[in-house]
């Protein structure tokens, strides 16, 4: 698979991105709240999902319908919240030194000015976020080590790579960022449903979590069938809490420069997907 637009990684070590990732995870809930509160609900919760926008390095929310459609956007590099109406920026708030609650109050006023039912906006989430001072009313801050921009590069690279995988697969789900786990991914169907959901392969990137404290690409089979197939070089099976193949950020960076990094990530994703498809029982 040819990888276009890959941004070289490693200016901040993959294992030193947890703080930046947590701040972005909490800040992106502001964008998700708009979709959850003001966008018509979809069965797959797609109204709460986000789309990665390059080259702006931004998490873009779903469009709020109305006389003047608009959306909320979180810019990762400079940690700022923006509102776009019909693709024109109409407001921006720098989040450094601002609490999530203060940013939410600003967002409510922006919604009201655009004629949206601002009283319906609700910041409470139906899921538990990872613990961080920001969630306990501490002000947001932009780390000075460039780690926010590095996390953004991980999302940018993954989004481009995953779109290449999904676009070549019939019936694939759109590549989206999900605010619960704060990962970007798609689902590749393998056939008709044989129960509650059809057999499928999930592909994506997590910027890190409580179990793996660095970015990692993942490929997850559904349902899980033993024995699991052998993986491309660098990949390994993860079995703690969930089953999936992973390639850690440290391994991607260790591959070399940008071209080598892209090749390593691409080979892992495409090779694992093909191994799982080949291992699926016929019929």
C-alpha cells in the first residue's frame, strides 16, 4: 500500500506522550458534547464521533443542522477550540489557562449566537474518562515540549493510512475518531451477520491508554477464533482485557525515517488484515 503525506515521528518519544494525550482526550469532549446534544442521534453513535482534519491538525465534530449549520473543532497543535459556520471560522478560544467548564460556557454562548438550542448542550459523558487534573477542574495547559503536535502527527498519519485501508474494502465504516476511547479507526465487514453483529475486522490507532502507555496501531478480529494467525514482523497479539494485534509506537519509530515508519505501519495493518481474512472459515 502506498502511503501519502506521512509526517515523520519521534521528535518526542512515544512513551512520553501520555500527558499530552490525556489533555487532548478531556478537551475533545467539548466537541463531542455538541454532537451528542445537538446532532440527530444515529444508531451507531456516529453523531458523537469526530473527523480528523489535515493539514489543520484538528478534531472536527459533526455538523449541527439549522438555519446556519455549524460545527465545533479542537485544534491539537495549539490547544484551541473553534466554531465553524458553513466552513468559515466564526470564533476561537485558546484553551491554555482555561478550565473545561469555562470553555464549555464559551461554547454555549457560541451556540446561542448561531441560533442553536444552547440549553440542550450537556457536557456530562455517558462513559468514564481517564483520571486527570483537567477533569477535576484544573486549567488546561499546552506542554512546551511539542508533545501535542507529536500526538497530532500520530493521528494525522493513522487517519491517512486507515483511509487507504477502508476505501479499498467494500462496506467499510467511515474512518472516525471516537471520544470514549479517543482512538481513530474503521470496521471492515467480513460477511453477513451471524448474530448481533457481522464478523468483522477492526483497524485503528490508539494514542495510548491505561494498558499501553504509548500510541499503538491495532487490528481486532470479531469474533475471536483460535488459533490466531501468525503476524507480520513487529506485530504481537495482545490478550489483556481484549484480543487484538498491536504494533507499538516505539516499534514504528524504530523503523527509521518517515518513509520506513510508514512502510512498517502499513505492512502491519495490511498483513494482519489479510492474515485474519485468510484464517476465517469458509462460508
